[in-house]
């Protein structure tokens, strides 16, 4: 989902939740909108290019389709860590709401892509990458 759609949907959620959680809505907003920063981080690591305009252009052109990629804040492991932290710190509960609200539409809109299960788990991503590297890369390129 695009940044603009995440911004609009998360803002609507925040307005709806504001009467219940007041200023803590900022955590929902920040996590719901900005967890896509992981796409930029991946781009920087992959291409050694810090230019954010190049990164945006890369993803707008679906430039990640032929590269194995993992977006760390969109993984189950990240959600589990945030959930565990939410048991101890209130802020993480609101970060969890924003993150889940962000990730669910991302997954639903990309559910037909075979890369989604791989991208949804850091452990699975590295398992597939390390143990079946050539097959993994070939499948990724031909199916995504
Ligand atoms: Zn996203």
C-alpha cells in the first residue's frame, strides 16, 4: 500500500481512537505510517545508496520484484517483539496497534504474490536464503 493510503487510513483510525486513548494516539500514528522506513533501510543496504528519491522511485516501479528482500518491520518476529514489549510498556501496545493496522492491508493487497510468506518472517527468509539459495533466488525472480 502506498504511503499516502497508509497516511489517510492511519489518520482516520487515529481520529476514531482519539477519544479513547488521547495523546497516546501519536504512537499509533508514528508506527502506522512510518514502519515503511524498513523499505528505505533495505534499499540503502542493498544498493548502498542513501538517496531517498532513488529509493521511492525504486519501489514505485516495483523494483523489488526481482530481488530477494525483507522488510524487517513487516515481519512476524517484529510483531511478536512489540507484543512482548507491550506487556511491560504501554507505548508498545499503541505501536502494536499502528503496526498491525499497517501490515494487514499490506498483506491483503499482496496476498497473491508468492513472496509474501517469505517476506512475512525473518527466520523463514533466512532459512530459504541460506539453505536453498539458488532455488530461492530463481523462484523469487520467476514468481514475483
Ligand atoms: Zn508497509
